[in-house]
């Protein structure tokens, strides 16, 4: 079983690493489009109205919001599947493996948020973006690790992946509590009614994907109409997918879905999201825009907040002997890994879209500047520190 779990993790890491490289090129191409003759077509594409109507139920949004609300719901569904598997039979099923990445994730969310609030506490609009630097992009972070080659111990990759999972849990909670619009209780009742149906399907160990997909679509539409962010429907649905099958074939529905969705998410959904959200136009951008408290708070939160929060909390727990430094890691490699977690690209862009873009308010700043600057600096420093840490032939404390 342990060997099988490591095989699953290895496959996950390979997919996420390649996806991280594709994410980089997607973001770069978006910036090129936004700052060239293609900018008109880029804006037209993202603002293209897309409407779906079934009877009196109508969903009409620009293409950008279909990507952010629809495709990202599939991403969060995959996150939910990974979380459930890891908690039941993966690395996180052992409580000893939970403590360090868990507390590290908490520190890595609180410190960036505090740094952001320090710069923006007096601005009623800017303060809405406090959660932007609290997120970690696992695909980009693993993509940077890939550049270091086979020198990287599997324990570093597992630690980074586990921390990112807890980070995703925190992001889900933050979105549910702080980034919702006006609540429609009728729509929430429909969501609530889906839960007993999904419970019944799970208890009967229904392995067919169709009923789950059908209930997921209904729940997604109801969540979208409720005012709670629609991506949360994906997480809820994932919790009801059976991890074991009672049939003769013994195929796990959860692992089957996870296997099928990984390449779709890594090589299509996340690159499309990055291309749609990273297109920053530098036309008219001056010192005032770059030095605005929002991009400054985000950049410093991602760069310093993640390093200080993750490494600081982990150091305290290790010194108090509540948790242990993973085998194959030393203090310097732990710090380098903490720096890599400052790459907040995908999730930071997503939270930024909830905090600012979807409000329809004309703003004098572009939070994406801070996200890109902070993420790039974190990736470069994390790579540099880890390259030094991994030169040592032993893994004693430095």
C-alpha cells in the first residue's frame, strides 16, 4: 500500500511539474497579448458573452467568469479528491506527517495576510484583498523544483505537496466565509437537498460517475445562484465520491476520477485560467501604480510573509519537539521550500478576481503586478537557496 501511495504521489508531482512549466508560458503569452496589437482581440475574447438557458434558469456571463467560476470548480473538485485520498490512505493519514505541513500552512497564510493589512488597513477597498498573498501555487512551485533535477529528495516534494493541500483547505474556507455576495437562501436549500442524495449514492457505493456528475452540475448551478462562490460545489462533491469499490473489479471511483482529471486540470484548465487572468497591460503603468499599497502589500506578503510564516512556525514546532524535520531535509532546504511557497500565482489571481475584478469598481491599481513580482522573486530565491542546500552530500543541520 505504501509503495502504491508513493507511485500516486510520483505521478502527481510529474503532472504538476510539467503543468507548472506550461502555466509559466501561458502567463507569459497572456502578458504578450495584453501589450501588443493582440490586446484588442484578447479583451474581446475574455469579454465574449456566453449564455446558457434551461427554462427559467439562465446563466449569462462573459467568458472570463465562465472560466473563473466553471473551470475552476473542476480544479477545486480535483483538490477535494486529492485531499480525501491523502487523509484516508495517503501521506496525511499518518498524524505524524500532518503536524509540520499543517502548522506551516497556517503560518504561511497568517503572516502574508498581516503584512498586506499593515499596508492597506486604512483603505476600505484595498483591504478586501487581504487573502491574496496567503495562497500557494503548487503547480508552479513543483515546476521550479523540477529544474533542480533528481537532487531533490522525495520528502521535500511530499512536504511541499502536503503543505499546499492544507493551504488549499485554508483558501477554501476563506472563500466560503469572506468572498461571497448576497445570499439566496432558496438556492442554498437546493444545495442542501443535494447532500442527502450524494450521501445515499456514497452509502450504496454507487461507482457510476454519471449520477455524481449530474448532482454536481445541479449543485454548481445552485451554488452559483446562491451567492456563495460556485467553486465550493466542487469541493463538496468530492467528499462524497467513494474511495473504495465493492464491485469485483475493485476499481476506486475516486482514484479513477483523480487519474482522469489530473491531465485535464494540469494541461488545460490551469493554463487557460492563467492565460485569462495574467494579461497585465503595462501601458500607462508608472511608479504610482507599482508603488501602490495593494501590489506592494501582495508582493511583500508573498515574498517575506510566506518565508517568515512557514519557516518560523515550523522552526518553533521542531525545536519544541512537537514535530520532526522530515528525513532528507535540513534547515536550509526547509527555508528554501518555504520561499518557494511564496509562488502564489494561480490561487492568488483567483482570490484577486473575487476581491476586485468582480466588484466592478474602477481601481487605480492592478493587484496582478504584486502577484507576479512576489511570485517571481519567491521562485528565484527558493530555487537559489535549494540549489545551495542540495549541493551537500549529507543532510545534517546547517
